[in-house]
């Protein structure tokens, strides 16, 4: 396959699965500019890793893996990816949030309280990935996934209860 | 207070159309593909490329010094020692460049990716930082020798206090260079370590991190010793 053909195939796949990247940026970033930065970085990493995609797994599964790896390992010295106790300021930092439903906004607030890896696990659960897929993506055992999901869900439910 | 049913939120997540509001066109995605990566790996690769180029220029500059001071055996020895050192450091930097974790094939799991990145930065990168910092004293020494040549046409006899001032400048140049580099990356590497510790649930990495920190300290002491010995050698050659 020549380069232009490969690029065309890549672009088509990205266009078809763009919402995955939007969701990951939504979970890991608060500001619009940070979301754009992460979005670009994910596309770049996907393009760089594309030669290693071998159709053994679904494109979306492979995409989740690379995109989550990028979101978690992309670190900055400023406040961008640091944890904060404060709830995100929706009006100032998430102009696009107003377009989302009430449940999603509450869910976002609750997820923003989680640690980076916890965010990845709950995101994969929300996307209805199997325990095996979650275990493979993160690099932990299936048993560990089930134990952690129980804990994360309890944490999430507790935060949502407080937010309601 | 009623119990929270997370399945309701899961369904809302699945049905939400707000995530699809901004779909980039093919042209916009193509534009993104031409941009530079902002990842720590890319920044490190750029820093290393600049240092390799700088060391090449320094090597050429020391060849120039040997040519200019052809009748001064002390400076010739100093030039040869510096060139040998620059070539060795260049070899190390090129090897480090080749060992930078590749972004082409993302490892199967997040845990493996974090582990390979942390191991690379903790074991290889910290040595490389000191090698980058070595450029500063070398720039100072070559600059000083060019200054002497163009101002006086020879190396002026130096007093003990001159040696102290020059040595202090070399040490400060080295220490400052290393400090800035280490500060620049330490924060990011620590964040990667926090993620790995989170995956391993604070259990297995405590010992590994302690071991890696011990190795870092050993590397630092070795480089300081090399620098001090180098300065003593320089003093002996020029006096």
C-alpha cells in the first residue's frame, strides 16, 4: 500500500471514529485550548502508530489504546493535567458543556474527581468494553479490573450523590 | 437520599450526541498531521538533536584551536583530550537517541508504555543530561582559548586566582546546565511514575523507584568527579 493510500485509509478511519477522541479529551481536559492540544497530540500519535495497526483488533479498540496512552502520558508543567480539588468552572472553561445533557454534566464533574488511571478504566466501562479489553488496555488482570471497577463506581456514585 | 444507578449515566453517555458536535474535515486532520508533537519524548528528542549539533561544532572549534596553537604542545594536548572527550560523548548521545522509546509501535498496555518510558528516562536520560551540561564548560574553555589567541596571540601566563575563577566558571556552567535540564523534566517524569504507581496500586514500585533514585545519585557523583579531574588536568596542562 503506498503512502497516499495509507493516508486516505487513516483519514477515513479517523473521521469515522472521531467521537472517541472527543470523549477522551472531554474526560482528561477542562479548557477548550487544552482539549485542542490533546486532540492534536492524539491524532499525531495515532498517525505515528498507524503502521503498527494490524487489523487483529478492531480499529476502535486500537484507537482507544493509543489515545488513552497519549492522554495519560502527555504531561505538562502547568496546571493542565494536574489534579485539583476544585470542581471545574463550567461557565468559564467548558463553553461546550452547555450543549450536553444534565446527566453528562454531572457525570463529567464526578469523573473529574478521579485519578488518571481511574478515569481510563471508567471511560472504557462507559464505552461498554469487556473486562478483558480493559485489562489488556491498562495492563492489569481481569480480576483486578473487576475489583477496581467496584471501587471506582462506588466513588463515582458517592460524588454524584453529593452533586445532586 | 436515593441510591445512584450508574447504568442510567452509562445510557446517557452512550446516547449523548454532544460529543459529535465538532467533526474535523479531512483537510483539518491533514493539517494536524503536519504539526509537531508536544510529548515529552519529542521534546527530549529535539533537545538531544540540538546537543549533538552543538558538540559537533565544539569538536570543529577544538580542531581550529589545535591549528591556531600548533606551536604550543600544552594546548595541542588539551585540544586532543577535548576532541576525544567530545567524540565519546557524541557516541553516547547518538546511542541514547536511538534508544528513545519509539512512538511508532505503542506497547500493548498502558502499564508497559509507562514502564518503558520511566526506565528510559531514569536510567539513560539522567546520564544524557549531564553530558548535555558538559557542553557549557567546553564552550567556555574553547571561547577562552580563542579570546587569548585573537587578543594576545598566545596563552598568557595565568595565576592561581585565574585558575580558580576559570574553574568556578566551568563548574557553574556545568551545574547550571544540569540543574535546568533536570528541573525541566523531573516534574513530568514524576507524573508518569505516579500513574505507574496508581496502576500497581502503590505496591511493587516503591523498591524500583528507590533503586532508580540511588542510581541517579551515583551518576551525579561520577560526573562531578570527572569534571573536577578534568579541571585539574586543564590546570596542569596550562601551567
